[in-house]
C-alpha cells in the first residue's frame, strides 16, 4: 500500500490508553511518501 502527497490537519485526543496512535498511520506496512501532519495528538 502507498500513501502519497497527503496533508492532514487535525487535533485528536484518544481519551484512553491506546498503544498505537498516529496522525497518518498507526502502523505502516507499505510506503508513506511526502505526507504532512499538522496538529496535536494526546493520549493518557
């Protein structure tokens, strides 16, 4: 899988204790190229 030229603008508060939190991907088994995340991610 390939994610390319993606821009994400967001704020995210999981409100719990998740181990994997990401703005573009929580796990990656492919290619992420030329992507931008603008924002804040909060967890406990």
